[in-house]
C-alpha cells in the first residue's frame, strides 16, 4: 500500500460503459473503496474463521481506545497472529454461533475481534477456502478492559508494540493514511466503536454477545452466570425480530455545495470551531421519512435561510466518526430572490456567505488543508477550504467545474 493520503482509484471508475458515458466518471471519496472483499456471507462459518485466524498471511489492525497502531502517522501497522495470540486464543472460532449463544456466560470476557475481509491480491500465499483466496484481515481492540487476565494480556501487547517504536495514533480525525489503508481503518474503527457502545441490549438491558464475526450483537436467551444463581434473563424481542439494535448502524447525512442562480457564486458556511478564514459546504443529518433531496433543501434553509430548487446527488463518503454515510449533493437556487442569507432560524453556523467562483478556485489551488493544519506555502491569506480527502472539497470542485453535469444526449 502506498504512503500518504490520496483519493481512491479503483479500476471500475476507468471502465467504459453506457452509464459512464451518460453520467460521467464515478467520484470515489476517501475512506471508501476498501481493497478487502468483506465476504459477509462467511461471517457465520466458524470453520473458515478458525482457519483465517491462524493463517500465516493473516494480519490484524490493532486499536486502543479507537486509536490505530501505526508505524507513522501515515502508515498502519499490521500485526501477525503470534503478536496477538495472548489476547486471541486459537479456539476463538471453534464453536458455531448457536453453540456460543447456548453457552453464553456473562462473566467471561474476550477482546473484540472483527473479520474485515480478504485481500484477494495475495493469491500465492493467502488462505484458500472454497473458491475464495486471499490474506485475511481482522480488527482487534487491545484496549485494556474485561477480566484481569484480559487486561494484563492487552497491556502486554501494547507495551511490546510500543517497545518496537510503534504508537497508537491519537487524532480526532485521521486522514493521513493511503487510500487503501484509510478504508481498512474506517471499517475497523466503525465496527470496534459500535461493539463498544452496544455491550448491553437496548431493549432488555442485559449483556449482549458479539457474533457474526463482530458485525452483530446477540441477546442470548440464557446466561450461565444467572442460571447458577437461580435467575433467568427476561424475554427480548430482538431474539425473534430483525432489529437495528442487533446490527451496526450507519447514520445518513447530507452535505451540499450550493450554486447561485447564475452559477457564478457558491454558498459556504463556517462553524465556531473552524480556524480563521476556513469555510466549507453545509451539512446535516437526514431525518426519518425524508428523502436526500428534501433533507438538502431543509438543512440549507434552516442553517442559511436560502431556498433551493434542483438537487443532484453527486457521490458519498463513509465517515467513521462514529458511523456516518455522507451523501454529497450539488444544488442550485432558481431565483436570485431566494439567495438572501439568514442565520436566524438555526444558530448552528457562525457565518455563511456567497463566494465568487474565482475566489473559490484560488482557494482550491493554494488554501486547502486538514483542520488544525496550516495551508500550503503559497497561501498568503483569504479563503481556506477542506482538503481533497474530504467530500466537501470534491463537491466544491465539481460545482465550480461543472463535472456534475450529465450528458443531454442518451447513449442507450
């Protein structure tokens, strides 16, 4: 995997097709396009998981308090099984999920382990299972917690890794990895975070069990710890119905670049936490029973008082802080009368204003950087914008270049 952040470039975006000719090339954003095949249908096959766990090609992404283990701020460290064996016993996947649920004992704890997928480029030395071949990847939470023995093993692994010169990269938002590693990290972080937040059932309040290779929480009907006390767990409808309490959640949000009626200006806003001169696109959560387009219009009106007409969905970006899917759009005001800005409805923004396209183009050239970092050497002041790894940057660029405009002539 190459070093340094960049935008993913999977092979499919270069493939010629009727849709690509008609709608243009797909925009692929940072944190997306994982190099791993998730093979979600194998997450319940304990024979596969048991073989994958101990295979020589297997690698583990380690997180401590959600901070990834790294060689440097721009490169993940992938641990081998022998480096985490103390925390992950060889028999971790020897039992089927049905057996695990029947034998559930809430007194026994284990480190959270998640199967991420196979790197299918590793055909020669990878694991071969049925028709699938590749190097297995897991995520492992090494945060010291659980039983005293588990905590001791976790601390031992942490100290061993740090003695090698490795470190757990602490940052509010990590956007320094290569595109492939960013996607792997995003999946690992989001699933570790979700499991950590859902160790108790949201319906009955009793302890849950991680199953499905870390992508589902089961509420077992029995608990050996309670049975030995002559007690029983209550009935819980998560055992008999599909429930979003049992599966990882993804919260959809909209983020939008807004063009003026004459398409010569773009609407940007800033929150109180932004550094000086920093502006970005407007964003917000999608509410129940609301379409993406309706959410875009509502959020822009609530935050900036601007009334939109046409909304075009552009691209999306997974955002693992903690589990959002940012759905990017480009929208336009149909009448100059609707361009008047008002911050009186929802006081979320510190400021919002229309910027001339020329000023935005210059900021894209010299004034972009991640939050908390300085702009490039050419920057002398003026507008600052998010970096290319942010979907906001891609939306702004598409809006001012017209890359979102589709062909009027059908190619079908």
